[in-house]
C-alpha cells in the first residue's frame, strides 16, 4: 500500500465484518458487504465515464447513505470527493464546480431544476448521477444513481493508477476570502490526524503493516454514529469517517431540516453512541425537546461539536439528561484540525471559548514570536502535524495560511487567542470580518454586493451581531439614497433571491452614512457595535 487510503481501510472492514450494519436511514439498512459492493458499482461507473486519476466528484446531496457511499466509490477509483453546499444557488454552483474542475456530480433529484439550466456552463462534467428522492423522474442527461450502485459486486474496483495516500479529499469552505476555496486534504494526513488521535497505531505503523493495523483495530462492529449536522461540512463528515473506520455504522436522519423529535427518537431507536452537532444551534432545541418529551438518550457516549459557539450552560443542560456521556467541543476548522478541545462531563465544567491546546498547537504573534503562557499577549493559533497541503489552485492563499515556523509547517487559519498560565487557550475570534452564523461561514462583501443592487440603497455593509441561536446573526447596515424608503422585508427577500438563504440578513438597519474612509475601507468594528446596540434596543 502506498500510504493510508480510506478505500483500502473500508475494504478490509467489509471483509472482516461483512454482515454488520454500515449505514441506516429510516427503513433503509446496508451491511458492510452492501456498502462495499455499492461503492464498487459507483467506482466502475465513474471510471467507465472516462474519469482520470484525481478527477473531482462533487456531492450535491442532503444527508443520506448516498453521501458516504459516493465518497467510498470516489476513493476506490482514485478520484477526489468535493463537498457542495446544498443551499447554493446557480451562480454559486457554477463557481464551485468550475473552480473544483468537477468531472462527476452526484445530486438529489430535487436539485434537477436548479442544475438543468446551468449544465452547458459546466463542460468539464462527464457524468451526472441522479439520486431518486421522489421529486420527479430522472432527466435524460443523467444516470440513475441506484442503477450504478446496484451493479457492484465483491470484486474490488480501482483505476489503473491504483490508490495512494496522496489522493485527495477536497473540503470547500466559504472561509474568509469571499469565494469558496478547496482545502486539499491528503488521505494519508486525514487518517493519521483523525484515526491516529484515537489509535496511535495509525500514526506509527510501517507502510507494509497497514492492513494488519486495521485487522487488529476492528475486531467486531464499532460505534453507531449520527451526524445531526450536514455531511457537506467538515464537522459532520470527518466525524463519520472516524466512525466507519472503526467498523461502525452511520445513521442519517430523513428530515432535511432539524426535526428534534426525529433526532431524539432515532437516538433511542438505533442506540446511537456518538453524535455530531454544531453548537448551541442544535443543543438548545435538543434541550427543549428533552425537557418537553420523554426520550432515552442513555446510549450516547459522546456528543461532538466544532466550528461555532457552544456554551457551557447548554453542555451542562444536556449532561443532566445523560450524566454518563461526555461533550467534546473541538477547536478546529476546515484547514486546521486539532487546534484544541474542551471536554465537559457531569463531574467537571470548562469555560466557553477556552480550550486545551492540541499537541501540535502554538499561538504566534503577528511579528513571529510564540505567545508565552500567562503573558496576556494575543496571537494567531497555529497547528502543526498532519494538516492540508494547501488550497486548490490558489498558491497565494496557501502560502498565507500554511506557514513555516521554527523549521516546522503549520496551518494558521486566522483565529486569534491568548494563552493562559495553565497552557489553555482562550479563543478571541477571527481577525477577519468573516461572519459565522449557525456553523456557516459568510463573507460580508458577497452579501454587500447584492444589498447594493437593491433599488434605493446607496451603500451597505453586512456584520455579524451576537445571537443566542446562531452565534452570529447577519445584519445589514444600509445607507439609503436621498428620499428612498427601505423596506426591510423586501431587502431580505432580494438577497434570498440572489444567494443561499443562510447568507441573507436577519435584520436590515438604516444609517445616515456608512462612513467609509477616503480609501474606501469600512470600519467594521464600529458598525458592528452600532448594529449590536440597535438590535438590542429594538429587542
């Protein structure tokens, strides 16, 4: 084997526990044998479509078995999966798939009408795999996903180039640069980072002994995982890669919006052991559901979260309903795993935004010094070890984020922090003006450009106002043309017509002047403070 590859790991697991459960959604259940066979069918279909080594496979899917199956198929064929935000509209999809050089798009049928008008603008796509979700018939330009999956057998499928630990998984993130950018994760680094954090053998083994490591690690069915958050995001997907690689099974919900009764009932029915959420946006509705209903969540061992504020109050509320579980709040991003973590149990508490630093984590000042514990200095969090190799087709941004410090390579996504005397880090936030709303990253300039196209708006700024549910709520601050009357609802509807709904402002505030500097720059901090005051006064 030429380095760790998920297709090889999962193929061995399918041999070891073929009849164990691998995926569940409602009444659909797939064993590890079926998971492997169906992925072989998908791999063969992609290769027959003319895909070449490391061609990109875009997944335009809601949560469901097809998401991880199509990843498995891509890995088998030596292709690179590309997550696709299912909230994106036409122009956003064109940008993403063109930027990623997508050769295959796997999509739920409900997106057919959105895709059809833009297909001629995506000439690199060789194969459209249509997943039937009852939304209508398969279009004549697509191949039914189920036909491709059903043709698979136990015979392993791979391209003539074989498989490699250098083969990529592309994780696209809105990030802090305006347009989505593809974080290039080598599978070798993902395995060593994700699996190695739980089992050192995945970091220490000799390349010739990799299959032995898997056979020793998987002695029977593993944990049952449930991604309550979208698999299209790193938090949802990467946690399930861990579950599957331990011989476990992944349970996905049928509802495409957060249905607390379905979530809690599924945990009870399936005996879910580990669940991935995104902070308070999930925790608070769960708490209300647990307090109002009767659900048994005693099977849960771990709730993990990453990417957004998760208050200690919410964590302790959940722990009251299952004192035996622990809550893991991971300080990570798409381009930097393992910066730190906070663990909460019924016996112990920790402060919100305070994390124990990971083993490869440092905090570096803007002038290139390491922040010393208890010094009170601030710096950017940097994490070394097994990290991405850069951003796809963007060497300039790669060089800015992935730096060398004291002879070692680090990922520095832009989070500022202080280092406490005990070595823990207190997160202060991004140095940029990126808005993090419910786990989604939104760059203000993209929203602002749409706001400015609304009749009567002279200038506009988008800021994130603290919000109990979403962490930050997008708020538009608009400067009207003289005599113009700005209708809040109409402005919000206008943005929703141009961008994914989560990028639309929750509030629109009118101000006499944005107050740009002579160079055209905006004082975001001042406007955010003003907007926060206005929203608070109105509330």
